[in-house]
C-alpha cells in the first residue's frame, strides 16, 4: 500500500528564495542557446509568413519614402520663406528614413507571428522612434511659426532670440518625450516628474525677474501692442519706440531723452499707441467777452463749423459750455483724418488762425483775465474814473 504524505504549500518567502536561487544558478549561455533554438524553430515553421511580411514591409517603406519625397518636392517648390507650405516642407524634411522603416516593420510584424521577445523589441523600437520623431516634428512646427511671426513683423529682437527659444523648446519637448518613453518601458516616472517639477520651480524662483522680462518681451513681440518706430504714451511720458529687447525696451522721448524700461514694468501700466489712430480729435476752448450780444453768441457755433469745413476737416460739435470768471466759454471739436502727429499739429494751427481771422472780422472780442475797479465817494457816489454804463447818483441838496 502506498501512503501519500500531504505537504504544505510553499510560502511566499519560500517562493522568493527559490526564484533567487534559480536566478543565481541561471546560465546566460544556456539562455542564449534557448533563444537561438526558439528563433530557428520559429523561422523553420513560419518562413512563408516571414517572407510575405518582409515583402510587405519593403513595399510599405517604399511607398512612405515616395510620399515623403513627393510632398517635400512640392513644399520646396512653393514660393516664399517661412510660409505655412515652407513649414510643412521643413517638417517633412526632418522625417527620418529609419522611422519609416520601423513603422513598416511594426505594421507587418503581427502577420509573421514572431516570438514574444521579438515582438517586445519591435514594440519598444517603434515607441522610441515615433515619440522622438513626434518631438522633432513639434519642434520644427513651433520654431517655424515663431520665425514666420518674426518675418512678418521684421522683428530683430525675435530673430536674435531664436537661439535661446530653440534651446528652451528643444529641452521641453525632448524631456516630455523621454518621460513618455520611460513610461512605456514600465518605469515609474512619478518621482521623475515630481523632481522635474520641483527643479523647474526652483529655477523659476531663482530667475524670476529674467523670465518675467523674457516672457513680457515675447508678449510684446507676438501681441504687438506697439512696434519699433511708433509713438506711444507710457505713464506720463510720450516717446517713440527705438528697440524692443529681451529684458528692456528703449524709448526716445519727445524731449530727446532715452528711456530704458523693463518689459515687465512697461506692460504693467496703460499704454496709449498713437500710431493706430486713423483720426485725431482736436479740442479748442474759445472765450469771448461778456459784452458780446446774444445774437452773436447764437451765430458763433455756425461760424466755427464753417471755418472747420473750409479747412477740410470733420466738424464734430460746437457749443456754449460755461460762464467763466471773465469770459463766455465755447467748446469746438473736430477730427483730422491722419495718423501723422505733424499733420495734426499743422491742421490745428491752420484752424486756429482761420478762427481768429473770421471772429475778428465778425466783431468778436476774445476774453482774457481782467479786473474792473470802481471808485466811490464816502457817501457812495461814483467818482471818476468809472464805467460809462454806471448811472451816477444825483447829489443831495442837504449835503451842501
């Protein structure tokens, strides 16, 4: 009679010890021999599928290469530099032949039913190639769009900054590509991402001022609130933009001083750009004396409008606004259709002279600050000098 003695299931510690013993006693040469034998067996049993897969892979590779060549030729034949077609051509030019070959292999690999080790190697190569190629494509597209923006505005600052912009974009894109590749390999990238985030925060805090001005410069370049050569009003200064740098912008004030303002401070305040004014409004305050008759006051707005129209400008309105301390005040508004400030000043001078001539000819008197003094006797009677319109008080016989 055979007696079977039950045995306890191996514990987790026993399994770990056994796996450690097997790993220590494994022979790399034997493993390679096993791999070679399995590969030979796979080739012998699937030689027809392998041949068909190789033929299909070559056809796919040739087709992809032809498509790349045709698209590149058409893109390069298009006129212009830094156009969208030119950017597409640059992206196609950066497509590597090795990537096309790996894509072709990945597409036909499943048909040949390769061993698991072969399939894992093909999948790994495909992932690395596609991710790196996507990073290269993204870099070329971003840099192409930035250079296109610089070419449109003939921006010297952006052209000079392309070196550091290319470096920053390349580092960022390939860092993301490396994280994606490691994650597909099964590596836990949580700690790496956290470390990169902490390092980025530390670098950002250390160079906060530099990065702040750099991004402000890029904001000025892309948003274009003003350009070189335009006249702007910043805070209380009116100046012409001479140069937009990576850290600061240089302005030439109307008095000739050179103002150097950091880009961050420049964008922190309200900016008035006079270059985009298709029309400029001119305001005149005109004061006439209180002796002006009501009829002349009613006729004054029409006279002002007539002179503005005669000068060739757009009349807006003219009206009585206030009883001043020594004048009756009228307001005149008209528009000059020009963005050149010199033209506007010349128009304002021309209209002012026309108004002076017309109002003087019509009998209007311009007011200016005056004071009138009346002299009276102890009894309240007016004595010379006095205004003619003042009625003298009759003498009292009781006064002798």
